[in-house]
């Protein structure tokens, strides 16, 4: 009987150690994910997001007339600029799109294939 009590204490101690290790692992995972998230702050996507809240007129002054405009029934529009360049690696396409609200402000911005996108200044 004494052996069972010792075994229970040992199991309880082992479980506590495992819980501590799991908590430490979760904390380290959280730190890694935070670091990955912060490194994305200088990405083309974040540069596009810097335009959110700015006016449609400011954007067109800065980037020029969009290549395509899609208008929706609710009055929102999506402006898209497409830049095709050909270099030694072949053709390269950069596509930037923004969503314009009915109040003529930018609500969302995305880019695809753009190594550097100018942020709002």
C-alpha cells in the first residue's frame, strides 16, 4: 500500500513538471509568432495598409489613374494598378488593388508580386 502512495506522489510530480514544460513551450511559441508578426511590419502588404483611411483623390494623385475600376451595387469600388516588367528572369507582374468606400476613402489595400510598394507619406 505504501508503494501506491509513493507512486501517486511521483506521478503528481511528473505531471507538474510536464505542465511546466508545456507552458514554457507555449510561451516560446508565442514569442516566435510575435517575432514573425513584427518582421512583417515592413512588407508591401503593410505599405498598402498605410493607405487605409486616406482619400481616393490622394491615392490617384500619388499613383495615377488605375488600370481597372470595378464598381459594385453598394457603391464600393476596387481600383487596380498593374505593372508588367520584363527583365533577365522573364516577365514580372506587380498588381496593387485598393477598395474605395462610398465615402471615397480607402478601406483595404493589397498587393501581389510587388517587391516594394510606396506607403502613404
